[in-house]
């Protein structure tokens, strides 16, 4: 559905659960420090974070719309897809019997409630699958949690088949080139203060894109207004500054 019906009084619509409501739930975890705000990080839009009905997040909704609109979702048919830290609303929306998902996370115990079987323990810096196994790897907002992310990029490249695709949406700042990180920022409260979230390990700068290319990928970048001009961010709960970044092997 792309056209918002004139007779609906509510201001927002969730493409996943198809409910109308007045506002998305804001990102509640923290208010953010001035230090972090200066980086103008492109990631989640905290204003439109979560659907009050199904709990879907802006990054799940945006990823789904991007992939659907560019025709990439159709290519998931009969493919083997490694989905790390799976997001349940996105997965439910796209999964079909004709698609083969391998799901896993570094902390599989956190996903028990989803009843995904099997569910693998997956450390992206040492993936326990053979070279050239997967057609897709999805790691949506994961790299910012990984200390050795260059190792993770190399591993993702290794397990992808030739012409395979990695989906590596990651918050970053376009105001800096070098990543900002410091080994003394090593407690949850310091990480929250300097990186904006207590489990992030850096703020990525534009070097992230060169690092992805350095790992061997070529990048295909899609802008919200090129691909999704009909989807007004405030209605559909999306961050229009977030591009879709596909890393192709
Ligand atoms: Zn919803």
C-alpha cells in the first residue's frame, strides 16, 4: 500500500501489521549526549522508532521497503540466506517456504523465545560455515557492535558465493572519515556517553564504506527518495537519511 487513504484520521501506518495510529513510539533507551549528537549519526530515526502495535522498528520497515521496491526480495527465492541477529517482524514479512534461512547470533540464548529451529551460535569474526555457502548475508545494524569488524567483513565475504550480497546497514556519521573509537571507552556508561549506545564499540565514519570495498565488495547505494518517493517518513516511520547499502561480491 502506498497511498494513504484520505478518510483515515490517524497519522501513521505500519506496513508490517497494517495498523493505523497517531504516532510511532520513540527510541526510549537514552536521550543521547551532546557529544554524540554532534556526529549527526545516520541510523535509526528516534522519533519513529517502533510500531506501537507489532513492535517493528524503523530499520526493519525501511529495509523491507527498499528490498521490495528494487526487486531484490524476489531474488531471495530458492536462495540460502544467513540472517544474523534476525529481526522477527522483518523475517515474518519476507520468509517463504521457497527461501532457505539460516539464523543465528553471537548470543543465541537471547532468541529462544522466537522458536526458530535450528538457531546457530554465530560469531561473525569466525563463521562456522564453508567458503561460498550463502547467496545473502543479512546483518542489519550489527557491525557497530563488533570490535574486529574488518575480520567480520572478511568472513562475510568468504562465506558468500560469487555474486552473493551482504546487507550491512550500519549507523555512521558522514561528518567524519576516520571511525571514532578509543580502547579506554570500555564500560557501558562510557559507551553510551561517547558512542550513543551502551553496547556499541565505535562511531563509524565514512571509512566504513572504503573498508567494505577493501574487503572485496562493490557497493550499490540507494537513496530513500529515489526508491521510495511515495513513502513519507513521518507516516510510515522511516529515516529518509538512511540509504540502502548493498555489498556485492
Ligand atoms: Zn506494526
